């Protein structure tokens, strides 16, 4: 882990500023249990005089999402407070929000000590210069006599007894690189009257290398230099502190640069990472809003890279990634950005396009670059790329959405055979988002109890008996009024939400049957069950759970009508499920029978007790011989397989008469009753009378009147 590898005391924090991790160096440095350092525990280690300032600065950095930089004293394991330089950088995620903070503590005790020593030394030097000139010298230009003060001798590790000063001898103490400088300065002082203040290096009699400050003031008479006077000061400590300070600052600059690199660049390929890419993309979008040009955002995924990695190892895979990254950079223009955002995933920002079609040539170039063979040791490998691309401003969304859209398009490119690019379809995306929005509205409607059930009675036309009702869902929309199933159910046909609504229908129907029973009306209700709901592995268990919530309602009064039989996958599994449900006394019907290409297969393999003749055949049976023939066939099949049959879509008396003549007694439809709210069913049952023509047809068929209306 990088934070364990770097020499600093490293830590990470949550977006809210709570420490979430510290490396072992911090634990060792403070000798505090790891857990005590997390959260806000770190604040207890700060010197009391610094803690408020540190917390205020940290909170300010969090609030404005800017780097955190501060010096404060931190308690070491021996109880001594040492100066540390603390810095932290926010790490941004895909949505442009801070995901965490990464920070370090760096020991700057030496730097602080150097700063204090430098301050003290400067103060003492200033004071000493007022009292004495430290080491002083004076040159009589006329006689050539050079005078040194005693301190000057001491600085150079000599004495008046050991050394007789002269200009040449004095210059000889300076190191070669300083010797020419002081020679030129003395000549300028003598010839032109120019004083100097220099910092040079000398070598003492004992071989000590010291830094000195030497100054010169010029005295002239009648325009000629007659005397030079100056000081000779040992500034080695000051220079040492300065060099040490510069070294510490350089180290801090290096760490800062490394942290910035970690935050913005991929460690393997040195390409921009997701954070830097997102920033450049946002800047480019702002620019394009001003100049009207286009940006292409291309999401590139390597095809076959995993196989190379698994076969030749991760080191070989890394070599291949570096090779491909370098080659792709050479293919692109200077204004473009190539970023690595994942293992074998890259994003290319093709900037400043005059015409969106310009990107096609560049994308083809990238595909050709990636597909070139690459030598790994003694092996030649070849991979390809799938690229998804979207164009701004045609796709006029923000940076995050552009990346998501190009990612979606990349998967379409893979589905198209790989080694190609696919342009994001904005119109299709709008349609998908519209569907998602509609699904969200339907979920909200379910949560807000906006759905209601209407009930359409089912009758025996021969006897006049009301044999049950079909529960039909309606949406009482707050703005659009009462909506029929076709207005909203197709949207959720393949969504898990259809299962939730299906279970709501079953529960509501059972609750209504219980309410009717208490009012003296015992009437079975059938509900529609879609293929997706029926094929859930836990359908039986969930049905048992719903039934258990209504113990006063007989399960055999609940009927399940299977919709979309052509969408059923494993018919054998569904057959087993139907048998299991029938063991609970719940019967099944095949709805819309005759409309599917494999209706006969379902009739033979699904043990449903009832077939519903689809209303599309019943509606036109009086005028369409083909529809009539289909109905006759369904009735015959039902008889042959021992199943009951019911016709839906009976709209007129003539429809009922014809069905009775064919042997179909059970029916529902607008000719009998429209779907109605639950509260209207009892009164309708009371007043229901079959048409006399149906009774006559029944008498003709069975020789007597068997009318027996259900009582309320």
C-alpha cells in the first residue's frame, strides 16, 4: 500500500474529516493504539497551544474542499512535542464529490530549529556589529599594509605570531571559486571606489571550511582610493541552517509533487487518472459552450487483455499496458487527453472538433494502434479494443453523464463483435430514461395507494348463476384520472415491479372477498398472473404467505389466470408449480387461449382447469368464419382434455346465443357487465337477470329452465 511505502506519517480521512486510517509509522511515532487515532482521536496528540488553530484550519479545508496545510506540534512517544508539517489533499470520485482525504505528517523539527537558530544568530550578529566588528580588517592602499583584528586571526585558526597578513596571503585563504570573486571585488574597490558585501567560502589554517561574510568600505582622497575597511564574519552556522532549511523545503516540495501525482496521474502509465480527466472534461465543456465546437468522449476497453494477463503474468500485462498507452498517445493530437481509469480501461477526450465526424478518423487510428502485435519475451501477442463514443453538445449532459454514456456505448461495441467503435444513441437513451421515469412513477403510485381493483362478473349463461368475478387493476392517477392497464402495465412487464404489483392485486382481491363474505356475498375472484411473477423460484412460498394473511377466505375461491403463456420458459417447472398451487385449493386458468403459437402444447402440459377464449375471437365470431372455427376448435379441445371453457368479450345477446349453441356456457364481457368498483358488485348481483334469449337457448338445448341466481 502506498501509504505504508512512503517515509511520511500517512493517514486517510472520511469526507467529513474523521480519520479512517493511519499507517504504522504514525502508530510507532505516537505509541498510541491504532483505534484511538481514528475519528477525532488525533486531536489529543496536538500541543494545547496549537490544537484550536489546527482544528479550525482542518474544518475550513473540509468546508471548501481545498488542500489542508499547517505546521503544529505533535506529541512523540517519549512525551516530547515536535514540530510537524501536516498536509492533506481531497480525493474526488466519479460524481465530483470528495471520497476521502489523503494526508501526511512530516517531521520538521530540524527546520524549525534551524529557523530559530538563524533568527538568534542574526540577532547576535546585529548586536555584535554594533559593539565590535567581529573580525575586522583595514588596508592602506598607499603603503600596502594590511591590518587584521584579533578576531579575524581567530576565525582563520591563526594568530599574529604565526601569520603576517598581506593582500595576497589573505586572498589565499579563499577557496578557488571564491578567490577570483574577492580579487575582482578588491580591484573594483581600489580602481573605482566600489565597496562590496560578499558571502564566500574560505579554508582556515587547520583545514576547516567556513562560510564568511566580508564587506568593504572605501575611503578616497581627491578622487583616489587610499583606504579600504571591512569586516570578516564567520556565517557558517547561518549558512548551514539555510542549506538545511532549503533541503527540508526541497523534500517537502518533492512529497507535495508526489502527492499531487498520486491524486491526478496513473502510477503505471503516468497518464491522467479519472480525477484529472473529469476536471479537463468539465473545463472543455465550458469552453465549447463559448466557441460552439464539439468534444468526443471515447471509452476504450481492451479485448483479450485478461487472457494475456492470465497467460503471461501481471508484469507482462503491465508492459503491454504501458506499450499500448505510449502508442495511443502518439496517435492523438496535442489537444487530446488520454486517461487510464481502470485495469484495461482508458478514456480518450478528443477536444476541439470542428465537425463531429473528425473523431471517426482518430478512433480508427486508435483501433489500428491497439491491434498491432506486441512481443512479450519470445511470444507475440495481439489484442484489440472496443470503443464507445459520445459527442458533446449533441449529447448535452454533464461530464459524469458523458462518461457513463460512452461506457454504455462501449458495451454495444463489444456486442457488435469487438475491434470497433459504437456511437451512443441519444434518442434511445431518452426513451430508456423515459421508461425508467415511468417505472419510478408507478412505484410511487404503489407506495401512495393510487391503484384500485375493478371487478367484471362472470356468469353461467345457461343457468343465470354468477360464478365469480375477474379483478382488473386501474390507476387512479392524480393528474390524468382513471388509467386502464394498457396505459401502464406494458412499461413494467419485464421489471421486478410487476411482481410487487401482482402480489398487491392478489392481496387486495383476497381482502375484498373477505369483506364481501362478511356482507353475505360469497363470490370467487380470479386475478391475472404474468410470466415473470409465475416463474419466481419462491412464488409458491410467497403465495402461501399471502393466503395465510386472510384465513377466513377459502383458497379455492381464488383463481389465477396465466398471462403471456408464450413467455413461459420452463413449462415443466410451471406445470409442477400449478400442481403445487392446486394442492392449496388454488385453481389456474389459461388466459387469452388460442392467441399463442403453442397453445396446444400448453393445454397438454399445463394442468389448468379452465380455458379462457380470447375476446379477439369472440368479438368477430358472428361475422368471421375463421374466428368461429377457432372457437369451435377450442371448445372441442377443452372437452377432449376435460377442461372447462369461458368466453370473454361477450358484447351482445347474439354472441351469448351462439356460444351456448356451441356448448360454451360460461362468459364475461360488456354484454353482461362492465368492470365496476367493488362496492357496486353486491347490488349488481342482486339485480342481474340473464337475457331471455339465453334462457330459451338453454331450454332448447337441455329441455328446461335451470336459472338459479346467486343470492345476496
